[in-house]
C-alpha cells in the first residue's frame, strides 16, 4: 500500500475520528511500519485499546487479552511486537519463549499489575494453605508464577466454575472479583497488604480478593449511567467488568473488550455508552459508521497511551524493547496460563 493509498483509506475509515493534518503525518509512519515488519518477518499484535490510526492499520492480529494470548501461543513469525502494555507482552513471551518479543515503549504499566507482588501472593498462600490461586492476566510474570490459574475478563467466570474448591483466592482486581463473585453466587472478602500484616477475622468466605483497581474503570459511576439514560433514552450502556459492581449492575451488558466490540456490531441500537477506555469507543465508531458512541465519561489509559506509531517504528528499526522473563519464572507462569487456555 502506498502512502497516498493509506491516506485515502484513512480519510474514509477514520473520517469522524482523526483530523486531516494527523492523517497526512500518520500515513507516513504507518507505511514505514508496514514495510519494516514485512522485511523483518515480525508479527504485530494490537490490543483493542490502541489509538485509532495504529489500531486500524498496524496489527496483524487485534483483540482482547484472551484472544491475543491464544494467538501468541501459535504465532508463526521470527519476532512479535506487542502493541499493548507490558503484562500483555510478557504473556506473549511466556507462551512463545523461543521468539523475540518486543514492547514499543520502555514503560507501559498497568495499575492492576502494579497493585500486587509475588511476595503478597506467597503471604496469602501462607494464610490460606491449599486454596487455589486465580490471577488476572493483568499481572506480571512473577505473580502469575505463584498462581495456579490465570484468567482474563473473557473467561474469569469459566475459570472460577472449573475449579473444584470451596475457597478460591482471586487476585488482584477487587471489582472484577466482586463482579465474578456475584455472577457465580459466591461470597467475597477483599484483603489489603495491611490486613495480611495486622490480621483479619473472616476466613470462611468463598472468594478471597485483593485491593487492586484499574485506574481507568474505577472512575465510572452509576450517576454517569443515570445521566446518560435521562438525556438519551434508549441508549445501550456497556461496561468492562473492571468497573465497580454497582456500575456493572446498572449497565445493559458487561464483558471483555472484544465481547463489547461484537455486541455493538450485532446490535440494532443506534446509541451506545461505553464505560471503558476511550480509544476503543473511537475504534468501534470507525468500524460502525451507522452507530453512535456517546462522547461521555472518556478516560484514556495512560499506559496504553505510551504505545505510539513513532515508538513502533523505533521498535522495528532498533529491536526494542526486548521482553525478558527468567526461565524458572516463565515455566511456572506458563503452567497457570496454559491451565486457563485449556479451560476455554
Ligand atoms: P480485555 O482482556 O477485556 O481486553 O481487558 C484488558 C484490560 O486491560 C482492560 O482494562
Ligand atoms: Fe491496566 Fe486499566 Fe490500563 Fe487496562 S485500562 S491496562 S487495567 S490501567
């Protein structure tokens, strides 16, 4: 595809999303990325939260954390560039250790991944010996390595249901844990690092959670939904399960990022309010020109925002930034991720 063909396509596809000046600039970067990735036999994976120009033109594979984990486990290219955040690139490396895995930004974190350490998990296992540990994919490799099962927003309930145990430790997202506990009809307590130090009373609860939160999804409120419904009757409200349980309850549909994309595609409704990271609203709007996304409650994930077209070019040119996971950690983390992939 030539630069002018990319520009033409962008003008049509991203018409309502990107101004002309940005199209001219970004088309050149996209062209360079497409040439370099072919030349270097690199596969690019892109999460649904990538900015619209990058999302629509750069990745060979796009999706949510679960879909991208599955793809990473069977990819056929010399190297992988992960346009997402660090824990996602690490998951690709855990599943494809023989491949070079690159993250375009030196730092692209996640408030959930940063909320818990391997030491915390070891202490929890000490307090609840023999209780299986389920860890959300939004964690670093050392934490996954201390876990029995990994899960994503797309399969958390299925993983919980597949475990034959009266108690489960579910880490680290307190809201996802609360939503899954509700969905599966289980009782939950949420512990903090201080609770582990100072002691706590309730140990009969079925789900033991942790006080981690997504800094994007924790911002949404029931009031956001009520005010949208009163202003725009008939609006369909979609939430990610990292939102607080009262917000999820007040919405019409709650699921992984890709399930939300599919819901909008399949729905006949004309207006949607997406309570999730805001670039995904732009990406869905571009792919569904007949549908309207309300521009409310927009919150951009500062970590996903680290991944730019410029950094992707630099990543391809300079083979940066290489994701490394120590082999002993990788093997234990891989077991938890594989158990998840086997469940479905
Ligand atoms: P998904 O697995 O639904 O894509 O979510 C990942 C994420 O980080 C949401 O904030
Ligand atoms: Fe982490 Fe939240 Fe950003 Fe997802 S949106 S990567 S959970 S901080």
